[in-house]
C-alpha cells in the first residue's frame, strides 16, 4: 500500500472499530430495549416481517455482540477478510434500513445508539453513508491488512481507547465503563496474542471477545442496564419530564401531515405537505371553457413528519388509569407519600418467580403506610386470573404498554417514587428486602 492509502486505512480502522465498539456497548447495555426497537422495524407497516418478532431478543443480542466483536477485530487486524466482509454486509443492510425509514417516514428513531443519542432517520442514514465510505476503504485493502504488528498496536490501540473515552465522556456522558471495558479487553487480547502460540490465536481471541460481550448482554438483560439513559432513571422527576415546550418557555417542534392528492389532468397521485395544501388545491384548470379544481384529495398519511426541530418532552403518554377509568396520574405524582410501582406490561408473561417476595413487600410496605400499585397494559380478566394464580394482593392500574416497557426493562420490575421523583428501580432478580429499602432509601 502507498503511504497515503496506508494512513487512510489506519484512520478508517480506528474510526470504524471505535464506533462499532461504542455503538455495540450502548445497545448491549439495554439489549431488551434494542429488541423493542427491532420489533418496530419488523411490524407489518414497516418491513412487514412479523415472523421475526418472536426472535427479536436473540437477534438484538446477536447484533450487539457482532458489532463489538467486529470493532475489536478491526482494531487488532484479526481475520480481516472475514471481518471486512461482515462489516460491509452489516453497513449496507443498515444503510438501506435507515434510508427506508427516513424516506417512508416509518421509524422516527433508528436506535443506533439506544436512548443515549437520539438520531433522526436522515441523520442515521448520513452517519451510515460515512461509515460505508470508511468500511469501503478497509474492504478494498482487506487482503493487505494482517494481524497487527507491534508498531501498529502501539499506534492504533491507544488512539482507539482515547476516542472511546472522549466519545463516552463528552457525547453520551457514560463516564467510565465503555473505555475501561475497551482497555481491559484489548489488554487481554494483547496478552493472548503474545502468549498463545497456536495458529488459531485469532479465532481464540475472537472467541474470548464473544464470550465477554455475550456475558455483558446477558447481565443487563437479567438485571437492569448499568447506565440508564431513559427519562425514568433513578433521580429523574417524572413531572418535570412531562412538561411541554410551552410550559418551559421553549420552542416546540413543528409537524406537518403528508397529503396525497390526485392531479385531475393526468390522473397521477402526488404527495404534498399540509402547509401547501390550500395553495395547491386552489390551482385550477380550464375545461370546456370552465375552471375546475386541478387536484382531488385522496388521503393523508397517518404519521406526521417533523419539519422543524424543537423541544419535546422526554416523557409522554404517561397516564395511570384506575379501575373506573379515571386518570389519577397527577394525584399520584404530586403525593408526598412513597409509592412502590410493580410494573408488568404484559401480566400473562410476567415472571411468577418473585410473586411471593412481592406479596411480602406489599404487606410490609402497606403496613408501614406506603402505597403499592401494580401497573399493567393487560385486561381485567387477565389481571384477575394472574392474581388468583399467584395469590397476589396487589391492585393493578392501567397504563400504556409501550410506556411500561420504557419505564423499566423487566417484567415485572419495581420502581420506588416520591412526589414524582424516582428513588429506586429494581429488576425482579434483584429485589431487596423491604427493610433494606426502608433503611437506605426511605427518609
């Protein structure tokens, strides 16, 4: 390779490898949440692949692990023919996906960086185009890239750790874990590289990265994300998160509806923005000496399009409904008492494992004067069947299922609130004893 191309390949490897590691870690930190995003893509009105929906979780875990493993392989120069083909196929697929979402206004947030960075489909598409160019450079020179020399390790690896650290601290505000994880994995890879004498060392190193990354995915799935980027994280106030742009004195975003009109001259249908409708509709044609309307309204697309950015509240559609259909949201959030929310978005699929512990929590918390509410999107018959099956004492209130999935990544999950502020959140696998909660969190 020429000196210039050599530099371009090195820069491309550093940027692609570092970004893939960070992107993969963000998604692996919330594997369940990423699976919810994949379900959006699989829905009939997007990619029309509903047969993949039951497999969204394993697919999401596979993508997370693949991104991280490919990121480390790119930095280390491991099996670059296989790695470059995998990178190219992955980025071509995601470039198509983000273009499809943007052009047809299907999924408004790609989920590329989870809840850490919200990108519009067009921003995601542009990001993927840049990655496509960088990966293209690597792919073209794949046959010339081998397992790093000592000199290459000394240049590429420290810079990549620094980039991961800067991105983590300055952009996503996840201060420690991403760069420490990257540093430790690379350190162990280097040890393995120097001490393993087998000609299969590259595959052995890839297997090590796969195991540690898969373990991280499983941990965050079986517990909770180690860094919570959602507006329901501990310390967040839900009332503040629901305030509109107008309440905060900020500029709201501007949305318009896409209308489909038929040209009465040509019979062809065209899409126009709602703001242009009156102007276009007023256009006329002369027919038989008479003026007639040129356009006929056909239909409107269901999903509005954002045409101007502005502040949007991070929490919306948060509404707690009691058994009589009354909205009790603010009477709960304004209450200075402590509330335990047992969140089970689908009560039929809610784990039976912690139900005895939840019954004990209910009895001790209510005896101490605190409130315990169940929140679910399930119907009354399903609730009663579940309560009878598990001898549950909890009264369940209704809430939107998508909101419940966002509140906590567990089914069930437990959240402690006071006056709208989240005091604690637990996966059912980590539910502490009431006495521990009272001594540490209830003042």
